[in-house]
């Protein structure tokens, strides 16, 4: 019901004690600071982490919150990038973290505790949201306009009993503004002050109106935002850094670094102009832009077979960073509306509609061929005469191997057009049976995401082979494909072209752009994939308390129960050329999958005792959910929480839960598909001593000692889904306290310990893990893993790795979170204004991954490595005076290792430098309220331009450096 109702005595007491359950990331609000007077009616509030309407801040689980005011300070339209700066959330699947993915281009999906984005459940107003990536549950937070957000609440730890599958590491609930009335215009712009070129801008309009009788409200929102593309080479610390072998290294644990980091690490074996004899066997020859042969430059030191370092960034040397994004370009248009209508005091209709169109451009390396092309020295008409003669004089008068990138066809960029539509319709209210008031909520939501993905300018491999085999046509005297000149063909000649071979046009591969448009059209094309994701959810819940017929010593029991039905589908349709394997990209088949699930849940909150010595309040919470998945069977989740206030200034809280995650569509239904992966061969001489079993097992496989693998190039993979998967489970615990001392007004300290252990975790066994586990087994090679690997019988190099999804992994993590909040009016010090302080910190005690939970000796320790620092904290200090609010914020990231810190995994000697030093950045912002209708904001992020070295481009760090933002808000 929509009138204020009095809650149970113990809940009211929790508020009067100031028992702050939120380890808040935001500033305190007036409502949070003012306890209710005895007998005053309290409003029931929906609290993230509970289905029971209760007094705000009374949940036993720790909750982090981010206010709309905090969001505005970041000066970016991308919510995911903002969330990734909260210490509890990893950055691996943010807009920047997904910068090398095709299907995830432009996607920002939260990842709590670094346990994977699919183990974080993101809700909007407590309801599931359609995913942004095919086959996944990960939503795109960039599709949620920041101007519509009231606050974001984050509960860490298993919450599947409350919200269902995927809430293994926690829940993020994005709460939107409602009942808006009036007009609001927002505009903002941001850019680097260091020449990085990170310009972004956004503007939006929000209009709302309430009916004269107050029963109805409707709002309309329209907004547009643009984020400019940034390449890695645009970053101020970029220097093409990489590692090279240290010639002074004397072996393991000798106190001398095995490798050292240097700038300008690239490959002389391939470039945009072409390289003859890339792997030796004759002079290594490259070409000028106009196609004239010349000697290739030589490396100084060696990184690997294909890479080394040089004294500068030569145009004829391939540097991977030249083709990699730091941030993709993104243009977003959003149209949205919310509405509600109160038919009477007991029935409210509510809903919202949203359409989002995102246009994303993301760069990849151009199509290439690494030494697999052949140039006919005698016949090729495009080879300059001096180079031809040089090769013939050296005994190479037939064919030579050739490498080349085909960037002059156009970069192999990803052009994604992602459209999202979502509608929510619900009815909520209340009714009475006897003296018991029941609150109900019934809703339906439908969402769909359509993504058209174009990978531009890929090469049709067989057509390239035909077009590069050029001769002079004796009838015309012009260059032509051998396939079009019968007199140049031998008796056993076969046209290699697979597509429209009769239209072959000779292609000049030497230099750059020295070919006709017709030749380019013959050898290239665009890969097209179309994703479609749908979600339908029906839900109903009922809540009440037992005050009319049963009260415990601490008050009435709160009860919530409900039912949900959800159906998810995902499909990817691929163009016929790609499915046929004509392009250099993998021959991906079409993909279809889906499931449905029925769920029932119940939750109770029992105030056991109150107003006793050393028990001002003792409340027991419990929740249970059972689910029946069409593809994974039954799964049950439960949670128990306890809140105890021994004295008025102290509240102790704890939760124990078991959460579940059912396999998503990709994990269960994706077809076996080819792909590519980088695999560092464990039998290579550089890697052979990283495990005590490797040397003997590699010899047993017939790989000789001192073997040097060609493993700096991609190897073929085959992987797919598994319909036999079942739900993974996670056991989690939290325990902590909230201290609100009476002698310090408006002060709170929260400290919480968390522990999460995931078993039977669904995991795609990476190609690298297959290769390692083949030869890391004790007692001989592991026949199961070795059977998934094909090696070249001549070179012994890994040629193909097979893998897939299995319920075999495990994750363990624990840590401590702390938060301090304080507000004071400076008038008590005879000074003007008000100060608000907020400090949040996370200390990770462990973050361990087990690719195979049955082999606990093979542990992958992530805690302390780059991307997963052991310690992070953030601070926020607000000073408010009259119409001005000034904020100083900072963010600290602990020193992190650049090597594998796992037992037996690596050592500080692997490379020098071996750590990224701690980084502490500072931001300054201000808002000035010109009058009741107009306010201006401005800020400088990373005031001191503190950026990590070019040894890491991990998305966790601020690599942009100093930048400024400004905005204006107009309301009336």
C-alpha cells in the first residue's frame, strides 16, 4: 500500500541506533542521518539484498552504494567505467577491458570480486535486464542512461536465494529516478589535457509530468552520447614496450632477470609492405611503400622466434599496438519513458520502456599471412627486377615464402550496431486480510538485444593465393592471374580460388596500395554476424508481517514469498562465406540456444529479541529459493543472516549462504567452432623448467631437449558448449560490524570480512591450460589432455588444441572491506560550510583459481597480480558552502606483480621490472548552483597526471592521465 505504515519494533530500533548496514561509497543523505522519533510512522523501503520491505539500512549483508551525485563527478557517460573504479569491482569486462573483443565491443559489464562477469547479477529496479552479449547473462550498463539513475546499490557475496541464478559473487541493483516532474537538460564534455584525444560529450533531456489528482506520472527521456576512439599508441606512456631475453641470465634463481623490458619490441618478419624469406633461407627482404625491395632491419635482442626489439619504431617492422584500441569509438542514442498510475490506494500500475542504439567502431589487426604465401620469383610481374635478380643470384629462382599484413585493404575493424529494446509492466499495491496487511508486486518484462557485427576487410584466403600468383599475359602484355592465362599453367595446375575464380584480378603485394580496386574486391570481404538475444520474465511476490497474529520478543516476523518464470534465447547467424571458411577468421557456424526456468522463493526476517542487556536487537534472516531449469535440472539456494546490536553504538552482522549459477546459453549450447589462440608451448626451452614434470613428459612425447617453439603466432582451436553441464555452487560468508559512536555525531565505521568458495565452476578450458596440463602431470603425460593436442610431425609445434566447457573449476576468495563516513557542520569551529568525508577500502586476502578443482596443487593465484591488486581504497571529501560544493577524491591501487605469483608459476626473475608500482590518483570537481534552475559543474580527473608505465595497459588503471570535464544542468 502507498501510505506509510509502522514497522516492527526491532526494525525501528535498528534505525534509531544508527545501525548503518551500508558500507557506502556515497555521501550521507539527510534521511539516513535522522532517526525516527518514537511512535513516528516509518516508510517501508525496498532494500537491495532483501525482498522484504524494511527500514533502510537494516539488512545483515553489507551494501555499497553509489549516488547520482558521485556518478556525475566522473565526467563520463559510461556507467561501467565508473563502477570499475569501485574497489570491489574488477575492470576486465568494462568498455576498455573488452577492447579486443568482437562480440563484446562497446560492452560494459560489472565483475564483482574478479570472479567473472557471468557470476555478477545486475538488476534494474530489482528486475532482471536483457543481456548485451550473445549467450551470456552479462548486461551492458552502458545502455542505462546515467541521468536516469538515482543510485546504484551493490551487495557482495552470494545472493541467489534472494534474486536467483548468477548472483554468485553478488548483485548490482541500478535504481532509476521515478515520479520526476518538470524539465531537466544536461550537457557535458570531457577531454584529455595531455593530447591523448579522449574527447567525449553527452546531452540529454528529461521531461516529467504528474496528473492534477496526483495519481499518475509519466516521464520521457532522450539522450545522445559520444566517446571518441583512442588507440594504444595515443597514450602518453606508450613506447611499444615488451620483453627480450637477457643475455646475462645464468639460469633460474641466479639473481639475474631472465628477461628485461625494453621499448620498440616488434617483428621484422611481417609488415604492411611484405617480407620475403621472413624465416630465413635467403636474404630477408622488405619493400618501400612504392614496392622496391630493400634489406630488412635487424633486431637488437630477441623476445621470441618472431619478435625482438629495435632502436626505434621502424615502418618496416610490425608493432601490434599500432592496431589495438584502448577505447573504441561509441555513439549512443537512448529513448526512454517511465510511467505509473494509482487506480486507488491499493493498486498501482507501473512500467518503463527503453530503446538504445549503440554504434561502435573497434580496431583489430589487419588480415595477414605469416609466411604462408609463395612468390614465384621468375614469373611475378610486380617484383622489381633488382630484387628478382638478387634472389636468382642467391639460388632462389623458383618460389620464396612471403609474409604480409593487408592493412591497405582497410583495417580489419569491428563495426557493431547494437540495438536494445526493453519494456516493463507491473502492478503493485496492498490489501488486508483480517488485520494483516499484504503487499504484492506482479510484473512482466520483455527485452531483446540485436547486434549486427561486421568485421571489415578480411581476406578470402584462396582468392589471395590465386591473385598473388601473377604472370604476364602474352596476349595483352599485362599482369594477370595465372588462373586466367592457360599458357602459364602446367599440366597439374588447379585454380586455388574458392569464390568466383573466373573473375581473378592480379594483386600486387609489394609496397602498400599498389593494386587495383578490382584486385582488392576479389581478395577481400566483410564478415557479417547477427546476434539476437531475448528475455521474458514473469514475476509475482507477496510480503507481510505477522504482527496481527504472532510477535516474537523483538517484534513481528517479516515474510516475503514469490514466483518467477524466465525464458532466455540467444542466436548468432553468420554469413555464408565465413561458415564456409573462406576468410582468415574462423569458420564459425550458426549458433542457437535457450532455456526456461521456474523459481519459487521465500524469505523471513525474525526479530528475536530487543531491549535487553547486551541485546538491544537480535534479528535472524533466512531465505530459500528452488529453481527448475529446462537445461540444467533443479538447483536450490539458501541464505541465513544475523543482526545483533549488543549496545546502541555497535551492530554486528553476518550472513551464510549457498548460491548457484546455471550454465548460460553459450556454455550449454554453442556449437563446436574453430578459432585461434596464443599458446606458449610448455615444452619450449624457455618454459620447460616451470614445472618439475615437464622435461620428462616432453621427452616422452618425442620432443627433444632444447626445443624452440614457434609459439608467437596463433594456433587453431576447436571448442564448443556442453549440454551435460549442471549448476555451479558457491558457499559464501560475511561477518562484520557497524560502529556509530554516540560521542561522534554523524560518524560511522563499518568493517566486513567476506569469503566465497565456488565449486563445480563452469569453465572453458583454455588452450594454454590444455597444453600445460598435458605435460605437467606427475607420472607421465596426461593422456586426456595430450589427446586434445595435435602437433606438427615435422616441427613439433602445436598445430591444434581442442577444448570446451566443463564443471571442473574452483574459485576461492576472501578479504576485508572497510568504510568510514563522517559529516560535520563547521560552524562548531566558527567556520562556514559543511564537510563530508567518505573512505572505502578493500583488502583481498586471497583470490585463487583452480582450473581443475580435483588438482588443488595446480593453483592459479591472482591476488597481487596486475589487474587484481591486494589493496585498493578510495576517498571522497566534500566541502559545501552556500551555493558551492567542492569535492576532492582519490583512488589508490597497490603495487602489483607483472609475473605469475602462483606457487611454481613464476618468479620476480621472470622479467625486469617485475612490478607495477602503486598508483594514487586524485580528482578535483565542483558544482556551483547559479540559482534554483541552473547549475554548472567542472572537474579535473587525475590532477597530477599519475599513470603507470607502458609495461601495462590493464583496464584497471587510469591510462589517460589528466583530463578535464565540464557540464551544465538546467531544470524548471
